[in-house]
């Protein structure tokens, strides 16, 4: 019977792990659903502006928004390369 108890115990543990993972997924989906519609566009436009001055990749910028009871925080993270190569400036005229 010890062998059967071993397998039953692992089912309980795997069920708990599956439940925890599902809760994390649901919380993540709820957070994405409450995100403003303009954030992806804002991220794209900010990346375009940064690319005017620094050569960075597509995943160099992340924009997130967090809400508290009485405030909203817009967080912007930009990963710049170690050696910044400035873009050539255009002459206006």
C-alpha cells in the first residue's frame, strides 16, 4: 500500500501546482484586460523616437501600467546598448 500512497500523494501535489499555475494565468489575463488600449501604440511610437538617436532592437523598450487604490504608475524601461552609436543627424533646411 505504500507504493499506492506515493502515487496518490503526487497527484495531490500536481493538482495543487496546476491550481496555482492556473491562478497565476488568470491574474495575468485580468491584468492584461485592464490595460489601456493606447499602451502598445505608445510603446511603438517611443521606440521610433529612441531609434532616431540610438540604434536599438525591437524588444529594447517595455511599457507597463500599474494601478493602486488612488494612483496609476506608467513605467517605461529602455535597454540601451553598451556602446551607443549615434545616428547621423539630418541637415534641416
